[in-house]
């Protein structure tokens, strides 16, 4: 009886997790007001610092400095993780703005079904990379994992390129 109850409970939890993830992927986020200045000036390269923000070489350099003690290294690590989380929030906001621009193109009829599929694929890729990095950052804070943000930055860059290419072809 107990194994059946355990399997049922585990299945229900897994189903709930999949349903939650699916709803997060397909649900329309809050509508962003698209600012022309933001659209003209946005470049994914602005997030390049996330590639080295939690790099081990930065921490090795700090440890090599005279007078650097354990408390200073721990504070440096906490601050870097805090900065990474801030970057992740800003990246998610910019990603959602790009998604909104793409959705507007689709709804306006200037982009076709391919664009809708690209938007969904980029959303899946970005969301999974974002959660992976959030988990890695938690592990990094305790010194048990490394953080690799290349896939997240690549996903943001890919969506930006797709939306801009579509906007140029529509013009």
C-alpha cells in the first residue's frame, strides 16, 4: 500500500511541476510599454559582465592579495552573488520586453508563424538557462558549484537577433 501511495504522490507532484512550468512558459507576462529609446539602444552586450562576475579567477586574485582574510572573501562572494541576481532580474525584464516586441509583430501580422515558434523556443531556452544559473548561484554562494552564464547570454542575444531581423524585414 505504501509504495502505491508514494508513487501516486510523486506522480502528482511531478504533474503539478510540469503544469506550473508549462503555465510559466505560455502565460503572457505583464504587457510592457515599448519605449522607442529602449528598443534603439538595447544591446545584449551590456550583460557581458555576467560571464566573469562569478569567475573563479576573480576570487583567486582576491585571495592572493595581502591582507585578504576569509571574512573579506566571504563578503566579496556575497556581494558578487547579489550583483548576479540583480543582473538576472534585469536580463529577464529585457528578455520579456523583446518577447513583447516579437508578440506585437506577430499580432500585427508583420511576422508569421515561424516567429511565434521562435519566440516560444527562445522562451524555453532562456527560462531553463535562467533557472539553471539561479541554482548554480545558490551553490556558488556556498562554494559548491560554478556558474556558466554563456547559454543565458546566448539565448538573449539569439532572441534579440531574431526580433531585429524580423523588424528589418517588415520595414
